[in-house]
């Protein structure tokens, strides 16, 4: 039934998509059969109505699309237009070579211009085939010369229009892109000159979301500054009857002045930057005082005018910030009318207003940045606080760093002060260049990572990496030669836990705007890393025996419950071994508790060595140990017990009173013969252990239920 439904839906879909093409072919067949030249009647009118309806639908669908139309839509539109044009030519000219036959070339050019290139070529083929059939079937023309001429011109028109139009569109796009880039660069230059951005910031063409937001903030601030300054200049020009009021501002390099904003009645403004040593501006910057001039001659050079000097009076007022001349406010008149002290005071107030507008926007930008950075740090702190393992902490730290700065490489190293070794615990990169560094260890050396750990200070200076003269990890563990690099120390209570390494393929990726935030993030990361280590240590202490490193009784009981449940669920064999050191009290009394601890550790090491990966080993208390073996029957458990007993008997422990050898007794119980619950299994294994003790020690006993609940003993 499903196949029938799918087949029906497929047929309906194909019919719906192919209906326009089917109608187009039917209309073309009607034209070829001579219907277009027949007397006007119901059938020609019906064909014309059908053609108009389908053409209107296809045209409306084409106009509704914002991108490229599908191939079928472009082809149907061109084919319908070709059928309609040929029908009109046959109706009014009676031939395809009449007065209006060049309309075919216009049609082909339009389709090639506004449709897909492949669809345009397909329409050219349709036009040629349709013309050939009409000439042969309808008009009875057997000559190929007219057809070849028609086909050649149609193809030439389509190709030429396609190539020329596409080339012009590409040229316009390139020109528009270049114009947009120039405007963006001008905006960035304005933002840097107003100190809204640091040097080198937001200059990459491939921007991340962070850089887009930074540029939007800078653009809005620059626009706000220009509006405020333009208002002040326009007010000055109108109230003081000025020819031009212009604010000249120093570029980011500090070597040139350029027009920041102006209000003028002149058409000869020179907009290009000029040196701060040109004309009256040099005197204003050098003296940091206003300069008032009158009776100027046409030969006098005013830097912001392109031609001869059109003014006769000029006032230049310095815009001073923190003792440095940031710009010059220039006011001029066409009449030789000197500026009065009152006008000079108004101009000075306007200069201070312009400076305050820039300073206010600078503070606003700083506040906006601080708000954004605090939000990022808050989210980072939340993510780091929720991470409990070292791996989760490192992953959360790298994600948070990616939100603050744009980088391509990231790695985290941990520092072991006891062994004085570094280890790469995490590494990620877009191209996988450093992924194989995870787990690599290296000694303390002269690399940047070691220097950061020693000095507790981020390196390299300004985040610029020189691969020819600097080493990140070691010579053996090379780091990609990226221009931007930042190695941050992970400090917790003035103790270095490791480093966070960030690298970027673009320059100035770690400027002054992101570097402090990354340093704060590194401190959060260090605290979370320390907490994760403490959590891991507490978990280890809660589940591990401090002397042997094996599981303790509590962890053993949890593991035993899981193993027994799995044995029930999957009907598996499960064996429990309980082992105990023979005459252990005598060892303590004779050799001391230190030697007794040494013997316990030795048995623990043997159990670690002989167990399988899936086995669970625990120190149950004193000198008693328990081993849980999944999918192990009595015979397998017996072999393991014999191996444990044999290994311990061969081990020689050294003590102040001479060498010492000990033995152990082992009891074995197997699920479900000895019991189906943990308590039953452990009690059975314990009974088997005491059977080994009663049987002379240094042997393995397997529990077998009997009417007297005794254990069958198998000696070594």
C-alpha cells in the first residue's frame, strides 16, 4: 500500500511539474500544424488564451523569486515566448523571414540575459528546432540556408549577450565591492583616529560575529560623532557668516591631518590628507595656540582648498586633549573681516564641544564593550562552574575563549611541579594541525610555555609570534607558524597549574581590547581546573584504598551490586574470590607494622597484575582482599586463585630482620551455585576461605553447597 501511495504521489508531482512543458509542446505542435495561419475561430482563441495564462503564471513565478530561477522555469518561459513569437510571425507576415523576423534575436537575447546560462542555451536549441519544423512542415521550405542563418544569428546573439552582460555584472560587483571596502576602511580610520578602536583592530575582510558587532558599534559611534560635529560647524557657519567651518583631525599615525567634518559653501575642497607641517596647521600644532589671520592673498596656501586661496580671513583653533593637539578647528571668511574676541571665544567653545562629543562616544563605546565582556565572562563562569572534570573544564574554557576572541588554534597544558614536566591535555584546530599533540609531555625549557610558567606573565609581547626566533613547546613538538599567538598562565593562589595557548592566522588577533578579558578568563579557568582536581581527588579518596590504590569496601559493594544485577540479567557466570594473608598477626608482631604494610601492598600489586580489565579488585579490610570476576566459572576462578597464591609465595619481602616470605589462603564462590545475591556469594566465599584456613592454609577452596553447608576443599 505504501508503494502505491508513493507511486501515486510521484506521478502527481511529475504531472504538476511537467504540465507547463506539456502545454508548451502542445501549442508548438499546433503552430507547426498550421494553426497559427488558420482563420480566426474558437480553436485559435482557445490556444491564445491558454498560451497567455501559462505565460502569465510562469512570469509571475519568475518575478516572485529573489535568486536564480530553476532551469525548468526559465526554459518554459523562453519556450512559451518562442512559440508565441513564431505564431505571431506566421499570423502577420505569413513567414519566418519577414519584416519582424529579427524579433527572434531580441527574444533570445532577453532569455540569455535574465535566465540561467544553461536554460538560455536550451531555449536557443528550442528556437532552432521549432523554426526548422515550421519551415519544413508548415511553409514547405526545404532549403537549409535560411535555417542555418537563423540558427547562427540566434546562437551568436545569445552568447554575446550572455558574455557581455555577465562581464558587466561582474565588473559592477567588483566596483561596488571596492567602493564598499573603501568606505569601511574610511570608517575604521575614523574610529581609530577618534580612539574608538585600537591600532590594527577590525581590519580583516573575513570577520567573525564578534568583529561584525565591534564594527557595528564603531560605525554607530562614528556616525554619532559626525552628526554632533556637523551640527556645531553648521551652527558656526550660519551664525558667524563663514565661508567654511571644518574640523581637521589627526590620523591614527599622527603624521597627517584630514577633514573629519565640514560645513562649507565652496566647491573646491581638497579632501585628501595633508601633512601636519603644511600651512597654518603646523603653527597651531607647534604652539598649541589659536592662529588668527586676515587680508590673505590668493597665493596663500590653505591645505583644505584645492585651488587658489578663496578666503581673506582665517581662524585656526587647536583641539587639545591630555596636552596633545588632536585636531584643528578652522573657520574662514571670503571678506577680509577679522575675527573678534567674541567670535574667537565661540570658536573655542565649539572646539571643546567637538572634543567632548568624541570623548563621550569613546566612553560610551568603552561601557558597551565592558558590558559585552562582562556578559561573556559571566557565561564563561557559569560554564566553568558547571564543569566537574578536568576535560569538561578545559572544553568549557576553550569555548568561552572563542566567544571572546577569534582564533584558529587552541591548546591547554598542565604543569607538574614535582616532576617539572609539561603535558598537553587538550588541543584543537580548524585544520587538525595540532590535534596529535594531546598527551605529549616535555621538560621545562626555554619555550614560551615554560617562560610563562616561570614568569607568571602572558607571552609573547603584543601577541605577535615569530616562528623563526620563538619556540612554543619544544623543537620536537612544533607549533604552526601563525602570526598571532598568546600564551596565558593558569594561576590559582599564585600557583601555576598550566597554560592556555591561543593562535590565529590573522595579525593583531589578540589586541588590547581582548587581551585583558582573556587574562581574566584564564584565572577563572585556573580556579575551575583546581576545583576539578580537588573533586577528582575527593572522589578517589572516597572510593580508593589509600595504601594499595585498590577500591575500598564501599566502592566494592557498589560494583558488586552492578555485577550481580548484570549476571542476573544476562545469565552470566560470576565468581567471587576472597583472599587473606596467612599468619599476618605473626608478621606484625615479629617484623613490625611497617613490614606488615609492605606485605599488604605486595599482595595488592600482585592482584593488580593478575586481574583482567573487567575484574574488580578491592581491599575489604585489614589483610583481606576481594576479587570479582565476570563470566568466570569455578574452574577459571580456581586457576586465578592458584596464580595469586603462587605469585605471593614466590615473592620475597625485605625487612630489617632479614628476608620474609608469606602465603595466602583463597576462598571461591560462583554465581548462581553459591547464591544469587551478593551477601550470599560473599558469605559462601568467606566460608570457603575459612575452609582453606582449617585445611592447613596456603591453598584455594571452592564453595559447594551440601546438607551440612561445608565447603569442598581443593589444596594447592
